[in-house]
């Protein structure tokens, strides 16, 4: 059992480290937790280093070529001593990836799924919806369930199924539990039937002063009463309501009489992606009584239209109307629904406003053209840049036929044009460019890992070849070509090429003291070619050895003395030569 547990923990460590090295952290796992896993499971990395076949000197040389301290991974290069006593360095994960010692890119890791977080109905493994507000009802939550504890609201109306408690104290000491009948009555011993349906508790108390006073003389208003009473709701009834339209599970539902429209939507599994969340209608006895805008609740916390439902009420969710997507440098990208009269500023406000890195010069609106506007050879979409203005440059009512509105979009002083949007529009807000561009160099040709690598001061051609996992078989090790940005571009020149020397030492790695190290048993050259420093954006080409080609094989079978697979001696070797090497034909051969 201990062995299995350690193996499982190791696999989890591989998967978590993989995500961290790729710049991603699995959901629910922090960077600190990943570092803690490295701290507790150093043997995972030690095993990976042993499997790579690299020597200690080679690892240190590669660390130096990548710009890391040579001693960064020394804690993993010695014998296992149990969990480390100190936290791992912050850049260990990046160094392991740079050296190819972490099974991040090629080996996947299946992390266990926490099925306890998956609801039977609402939550699924489907990706989150891009439509704003849809996922609110999919989460396992009690935020839409009515509060069943405590006193009922003052405007709560009694109805069949409610359970009341009546207590009398003073001249008489009595307590009754009374249930409202289907006909709306409660039956009080010695008092008789009292009709309570559709009454509030205050209205019932006023009525009981009269009805109880007829039986108990001490029941009266004022301080001279010798018998006092109190009536309260012990349990509320359940109402049957109907939820139809664009909900996950339309049908009839039993909800508490304190339940509201949001309670009904939650009971039905929430709205679908086709739902109109700006107008959810409530009908009572065939007549509309309320209309709920979910955006009021989701964006501003207002629930004034979230009325309590009564038995027989119908909650209807229609299909959406105008929907617009907003992407780019906003707080909450997604798909939003606009009501009649709402414009670009309302969309940006619903998305949370601009991010700090938003380029506030303009926004781009991508629009699907109407069928009448699509001619032969014309694209079905059009893109329009909408300029944003400051309050000083474009005051409200600028006299140019363009109206502006000031919205709280996280960018004080910015005025957004009052642009009407259409269904299917897509609004994109660009981000500011990074403060500085990352320098890089590139290598191609006969190396094991061609591609781009970050440039750093002091990076040499040898360092770059080591980062590219060394030359491949057949690489031309006498010289390489470097394409460099030209100093003079007046004549349209794109690059300046130069040939630089290489030698066989590029098959080996170099330590800080200048020694070359390689696989055990391989003789290392005494000296090497001069180091070639690289500049930002250099493109290096490692060429192929002229006339180089791997062996080619042919299969000789049938009536020859020695059938088998033979390698060609040259590209122009003839069939007769191969047959002769196979011992010639047998007596049974039919050569014609």
C-alpha cells in the first residue's frame, strides 16, 4: 500500500509540475502548493535526471548556457536523503523545463477529478458558458433558496397548508397548533372556524381580538387586558408553480411559499444559453404581474422585481433578443444581452469597464451585414473602428451630430459614443503593447530542437546549440551561417549573413572552467573554435554535411545463397552487385 501511495503521489507531482512549467497552474492548486510538492518529493526529479543519462558536468553546463546558476539543481544530483529541509528555489521549475528534465511536454498527467463538486443536474464537465449570467445557476449553491428560519415578512399572506401557533397567557394558559385548511380556515377550539386565507398576520391579530374576546373576557386591547395572545407562523406551506420557456428543466415545481422568481429558476436548473435574462415574465391567473431583469440582480444586487410566487404562478423565460459579444481589455469579457435603447456604453459598463491595460483610443465593432448588403464577392462581415474621446475634446452635445455619454468604465474622462449595437455584433477593445519587447534568437537546420530561444547578454553560438539539444547526426561542423539584422537599411536590405567557424567540440558541452564534457567513454577534443557572441534576433543555420545520407537497405530474397537485408555501398550500386554480395543465384534460380 505504501508503494502504491508513493507512486500515485509521484504521478500527481509530474502532472502538477508540468502545468507549472508551462505557465499554467491546475485549477485549485497554487504555485506555493507546487513548490511544496517539489519539497516533499525530490525523488521524482532525481529519477528523471537518472533517466536522462546526463552527467553532473553536463547538467551544470546546460544550466550555465541557459543563464541559471550551475549549482541550482545540486540538491537533486546527489543521493536521496529524504524530503528537503528548505523550500526549493523559485526558478527551479523553469530550469528543469529548460533542461528537458521535467516530463512536461511529452508525458501527460491525468489528475483525479473531484466528483464531489459535480452536481447531479446543474454542474457538468462542460466548459463555462460565455453568455453572462448562465453559469450562476449551474453552481452548487443555496443563494437562491428562501430563508425558512425566523419570522415571516410582515406582508406574508396566509394560505392553505400554513401551520400557525396560537398561545394564550394570563387568566387562561393555552397553546394550539392550527393548520390552514384547503378552504382557508383554521379551527380554534371553543372559538370555531376563522377564515384566514389571504390575510397577513397583523390582519389576523385584529380579527382574533374580536373572535377570542367573545369567548375569553380577558382578551381586549390596552393595558387592562388580563388575557393576552400571540399568533405566529410555525411552518410555511409549499406552492406549486410552473417554470416554462428557456430553462434547463421546464415543468411544475413545489417551492416554499417564501420562494421567489430566482428560487423557481434555480429549481428548474437555471436558464439555457438561449434565454432572455433581461425580461423574465411572471403570470398570475392569466395576467402579467411582474417582469424580472436578471442583470439588475447580477450587476447591481437589486432584487425589487424578484417577487414571491403564489400557487399557480407561471414563470416564463423567453428567447433572447439583441446579444453582443465583448472581448479584449475589459474586466469581464463575454456575451451580453442589450435591451431596447441600450448602447455601446451600456455594454461596456455591463462588462465591468476597461482594464488598466486597455488602449483607450478606439474600439472595434465587427458586424454581420444584412442579407441585402451582401453582394457578390463581398465579405459577410464588416469591421468599424469607433473612436473614443476625452471629455475635453468631445463635450456632450458637440454639435457634430454625435451624442456622447459618460459612463463609469474605470477610465475617468473617457466619453463613449452613443452607438447603437445590433444582434451578433462583436466589440473588441485592444490592449496596450508590452513595455518592452522580449529579445530572442533562433536556430534551424541540423539540431535536435530548432526554434526560438530568449536572448541574454553574453549568449554565444555554443550556448544556443546546447539549448537546441546539440547537433544532429550529419550536421556540418566546420561552419555555420548567421543571419543578422543589417546596420544600413537604406537599400532595402533585410539581413546580413556571415559564416562563423564550428568544430567537433560542439558535440560536447562546456563547463565554467572551459572543459568539454560528454558521454562517458567518448574522447573529448583538447581545444575548440573561438566563441561567437550572438546579438538579438540572430538567425543561426546549422547546415548538413555535403553528400551526407544515412544507409539505405535493400532486401534480397528468393533463389540466392544468402537472402537477407543488405546496405547499399553507394548510391549507384547495381542489382548485380547486390546479388553477388548475396552469394549469387542458386541452381534453381530462373534469372530470365
